[in-house]
C-alpha cells in the first residue's frame, strides 16, 4: 500500500519589532488590525531596559527565531545624550554606528532610524521637508498643521474606526516615496531630519499594501 505523501503545513512568517516607544507599538498594531491581507504575525516589543546595548542584544536573539526583525529607533534621545557625553567616552551615536556595522552579520535584522522620532514619519504622509527638527516636539508641532487634533496617546492612536493608521492610509504611498528621498540626502548625517520607514514597506509582505 502506497504511503500518503505528507502535505507541508504553510506557516505565517513571524516578524519581531523592537522599538523604544509606545507610539511605534500602537502604529504597528493598527497597521496589522486594518490590513487584513497581511499574512504575517507581528510581535511588537518594548525592552524593559531601553539602553542601546539591551536593544541590540535583544534583536540579535530574536533573529534566531523570527523570519525578520525590525529594530526601529528614534534618534532624538541618542543625539541629546551624545551631546552631553563625558569627554573620552564613546557617544551613543558612535556606539549605534558600531552596532549597525555588526548587524551586517545578521541579515534577518533591519535597522530603521527616525530623526528625531516617529512623528517625522507621520509628517511625511503630508509633506516632504528637509527642515531639521531638533526635538520631537518640533516635529509634532509641524504634524499638527495637518492633523490638528494629534495626540501622543493610546486613545488617539487606537481609536476604533479612526485610528492613526486609518488617518494616514491613503497617503502611505506618498510617505514611502518621501522617506526614500532621504537615502541620498542624509547619508547617515544625524544633524538632518529623516525617516527610514520605507525599509519596512520594502519588505515583500508589507509592500503589497502600499500599491
């Protein structure tokens, strides 16, 4: 009697996200909630210890078990701490640069930087600007010219039927294109504002929702 050939079970790709703030978690949760076509499992994580070292170690560990790991970093605090660093010590920016080079050995990890913060990515849904925002509050102020009621709260980001992703969805393609324009412009220059969130939507699982 012939043995039946086992049918391979298709499993959803699993993506881990390591972020340093709640806004990123809420944004990702709303993306997943609204994009029913996404056949991926998303696991946003905020490390209990938010030091660069702890985040770096976490993304490396997660890359063992997940298909892809996205490490999303806001640079505002890192830049401020670099300015305030003690003479003779490596600055957080220098440390991050070293980590970025080491991550080339971890092809499953994608580092995404926002300068100063995730609000700059939100702003790119409405306009492209080369203006430098030294603080996140400055980026928020510019964003409110387009989203007058913007709040950095769970309720605002996750409100049923009017969450942050739904507010921005129609302009996602514009935001991705604006983000990509910084590839040549900023060249890693932390003195300029930029977003690398296009790297998330370059992923084949996420690119299909951009259109």
